[in-house]
C-alpha cells in the first residue's frame, strides 16, 4: 500500500514572513471554537463507530451464513514466529496466551476489536459455530486460549484435516483497543511438524493465498527484522497475492533486534527505505514489542508497549551517528504509528465501500425473499394435491408434445451439441457392433450428429446395410449330411431342394434373429435419448402447456419418476417389437412358407436350380458321398455301365469309363453299387455288405423312376450332370444361399421396416401420454405425493425456511444500518 500518502507527523515548516500581528481572539471565541471542534470530533467518532459496528454485524452474518460479501478486512500473513500473535495482543491491549495454543497453525482467527470506553476489563465472546449468535462473555485469558484450542481440534477431527479455512470469530470489547478487524492466518512453514501430513505447508500456503487474494481485503505482511530483503522467503508469496503492493502494509517485527547493528545514519536510512526491493512509494512499518512473557497486568503490558516505542526512537537518535531521517521515516517507526494507520485506513475503506455494500445488501435481501417465496410454494403444494396433480400432468403433456416434435423432425436444440454420430450412439448405448458382422457398417450420414426421427431412420438404414452384408453362413458337411440323408429317406422327387431349404431356414433363424434384436435395442436407445432433449426444449420454449404452470424442475423425485416411466414405456415397445419381428421371421422360415417354392423364384435361381432339379429326380441320391475326397459325378456313375458294355463295371477297377454316354446308351444296372450302405428299395443285405438282387420287381421300380424322371425333365448325360452340378455339397450350399437371400429380402424389404415403424413410432405418437398418465397419476394421493415429498422432506423445508427467515432478519437489520450510514455520508 502506498503509505506515503499519509501525512508525516513532522510537518514541513513555512518560513516566517514579516507582517502586522493579528489581534488575538477573545476567550469566548476560543471556547466556542474548542467546543465546535470537540463536537465535530465526537460526531466523527460516533460515525466511525457506527460504521465499524455495522460492518462487524455484517461480517458476523457473512461468516454464519456463508455469504460472500466484499467487506473491507485486514488479513495478517507471514511466516511462523514472525510476531503475528504478539502484534494481535498489542492491538487488543491485553494478553491471552494465544502463542501457547499456536492458533495460527490450524484455523484463521477473526478478531473483531470494538473500542468501548465503558469496558474497563476486556470482554471476549466467540461466535457459535454455524450461527450468527455470540456466546457469553469470557474474561479469563486462559479460558480464551483453551476455547480456541478446543474448537480447532474438534473441527479438524470432524473434517479429518490438518488445517481448515473455516475461521473462528472472536469479538473483543475493551476500552484500550481500537475499532479494528483483523483476520489472523496460519503462519507459513517450510516443513511439516512431526505427525502432520507432508502436504501441510502447501495447504497452509494455498489457504492463506485464498484468504488474502480478494481485492476488498488489505494485507498485513509481517517479517522479522533479522531477515535481509534479498533473502526474504515469503516476499515472493506476497508478490503472488498482491504484485503491486497497492493493498499491502508491510511490518518489520522485532525491530529492536536490529538496532545494535546500526552505527551510521546511512545504514539506518538504507534499511528503512528497503531500496530496490519494495519500490519508492512503499514504506514498511518498524515495530518492536515487549519480550517479557511473565505474568503482568494488562496496564503494565500497555505501559511496556509505549516504553519500547520510546526506547527505539531514543536509540536511533542518541546511539546512531547523526541519527536518522526522522522527517521521512519517523511516522513509520513504533507500534503506536502502526495502530493509528491501521484504524484510519480501515475506516477509510469502510466509508468508500458503504454505497456498494448497501446495494449488495438490497440484492441479497431480494434473493432471500425469493427463496422464501419458493419454499412457501413448496409447503403449500404439499397440502394442495389437486393443484400439484394439475401441474404435474401439464408438465408431462408438455414433455410428450416435445417428444412428438422430435420424432417428426426438429433442429432445436442444436444437433451439433445434443445429437450423436453413429459411432457415438454405439458407444453410449453399449452396442458396439452388429452380431455376426465382422466388417464395420457405415450407413449414410454416419458422421452427422442426429437425433429423433432422423437418428431412427439412420439406424433402420444401418440395420439394412448390416443384414445385406451378411452372406449365407457356411454349413459343415456333417450338418448337410444329416439333413440331406434324412430327407432322402422320406422319398419324394424334391429331396435335395427340401434339404437346401431347411439349411437356409436354419441359417436365417440363427443369424438374422440377433440382428433383429440388436436393431430393436438401438432404436430403443435412440428413443430413450430424446427425454433429455424434450426436457431442454421444455425449459427453453413457452408451449401452451407451460404457461401459468408451476416450475417442476425443483421436484427431482417427480422428474425421476417421469423419466423412469418413459424408459419403461420404450423398453416395453422394444420387447413387443422383438416379438412381432420374430413372428415374421418364423413365418418366413416356416416349412409351410411358399417363398422357397415360388415359380418366379425357382426360375430365377439359374443353372444351380436346374442342376438341383436333376439331382432331385435322380434315384441314387443316397449314394452321394459328402466327404471331401469324392465328387457327386463319380458317385452317381457307379450305377451306370461303361460305353461298350451292357453290364455294370465294378467301382474298384481303374479302367472305369469316363467318356460321355449318349442318352440311348443308358441301361438299368442288374445289381446296385457295392458302396451303398443299404438298399432303399427293400433289397436284402448279404453278410459282406453287398445287397441281394431284388429280381424283376426291383428292375421294374427303377425303370419307373427313370420314366418319371424323363417325364419331368429331359434326360441328361452323366458328363453333363458333372459339368453343371459339381459336388452335391457345393450344390446344396449354393442353392441354400439363394434361399437365404430370398428370405432375407422378404424380411428386410417387406416385413421388418413396417413392423418397427408401427411398433415404435406409432405408439410414441398415439399412446405415450396415456401410458405415462396411467402409471404416474392413476394412483392414490399418498402414493402420488411420494414423488414430491420424501420422508422428512417437509421438516427439512420447514428448517430451511426458518434459517432463511433468520438470515433475512439479519440482512434487513444490516441494510437499515447501512442506509443510515449512507444518509450520514
């Protein structure tokens, strides 16, 4: 702080000018002037005390209610053992052994000093914790110290910390103390004491900085005189708090320890000026206090303080050659000079801050009144259930209206903030990928942030992309053999076709069902995400349901119940949609479905279907080997004779004919292939596994089979069959893939989109409010009020209301005082 603005006690003298002597005033005039000066001084003192008392009460209210008021205050900071405690005792005018309890190392202490000429003995009262009330007066110094220690330890145990920024407030009324308020802070330390956390020094420094940083607070920085300016440890911390020292008062304590080092005038003036370290306009105070800590009376303590000031000045005048620059530095040496400066500076700040404080008090009183009105409305609502039901129903209707708008298409609130990309939807929903799809699915507009109906349609498109990217899964030869041979045993002319269709149906049920469930879950997530958007729209827009309706944002329980009911509604829709689409899937994959047997479909399959038709009419289907080693062509030719022979060639001979046979050369074999496991036409099996000849009836049956085949399809050569069909396994897999694709197309293009739209969107538009209303409002009054009034909530509201009433009373009292002060200014 620019202390140079203060007038020095050694006023400059003007030269004597020769002039006619003025007539001396009469005794009555002198008495009148003296009385006027006394009256003015008394009025000024009364105004000063009134301001001080008003700020003290305001400060007490701020501490009790946690108010952040820009009250002018002095914050004392410095290193431990730099003399802060001794300075506080000197300002109070009595000792209370504050150094013995080390109060500055744990919690701040707010000392409100009130000059009361009637208080011949100090009266100290402590503000109750979490209250603006003060306790009973305390006189004994030891009792004051013990209470400070007790409150500090109790509070630190409660919060389980080594230090705390919550202050202890002590009001001291005494005839020998000034009107002054100082906040004493924990002293800076370099290392934690034994048993304390290692972080204690950093916690103390952080707490002191937070207390001293607000611009409405003055900083009283103490440093021992034995510390050189160039090696000051805590001066850098002070510069962090107040870089320009505009609101800082620097006090050099224990100045008497440095006096013996001064012998020349320049040495004293150099030290007092602090040249090069504080700036030209910054002048520190130099204070020495009594060192005797013995048991002495308060009067003796004050006498010793005055005596130390006299001794310091005498030493500088008498024991230093040519003395010191008393005109420049005399007003900064001694405790009495510091005391007068602190009191006058704080009063000046009080006076300057009074108008702003008055305006702030009016604002706080208005805010408290609004809070009281809100609590009164809550209390009234707990007794007026019908009004609360009406407000809640209108709020729910408004949310449903906004949900409808979002589904129909809206761009408010901003999609850039509230929307989600496809990747974000997958991450937030917890559904990372589509089951069975190994490649990433990127639908159109996947990088855009969408919500509502747009996001719903994007998920639908993503589902189509995922489904069409899936081919018919590979089926093992064992599965094909189990299905094919079982169908072959039933007889009929379309055994391979039915087997391929059964394989496709099983694949569709196994692989498309998880995709359908995933699509329903993703769509449900999109709908559930709309609740927060509807709430945001409801806050920002004035809809017809929101006019003249009580604000429901404060009823957390009701909003939670509304959200829960909406989520439950969407979850039930998802469950129903899964059942409906599963029903479509079961219908498409049913053996009775004609999808796989439509003439249009079969004619569009191509060469694979033609080959399958030939296999269907071939009687030796059960002789096909589905193992990797054999081909259908070779196995089918086992029952066909060579070109130049009319009898069957054994299959184990290497010279089996591979040439193409004409249709006229085909003959009916006399005996079946020896590789047949059994004769499907009823032949008996010999002991060596070769079936017996069935005789003419068996030959007649085979001829009938070939005649039937020729009736349905033109006869083909064995070589032609091999060139168009390949192995039976590959052929069945190929036709199964065609059947799978047809089933998938019917589901995706015809059934699923309409089912999901009507299952999700239509109920949200038509039945949402009815469903929410039935669950939330079709209940008894007691159950309905459980959403608004939790157990003990009414008592909590009553307690909060009482606290606000007390707070309002204090603030109004302070407001009236500051109005009077402002009028006096």
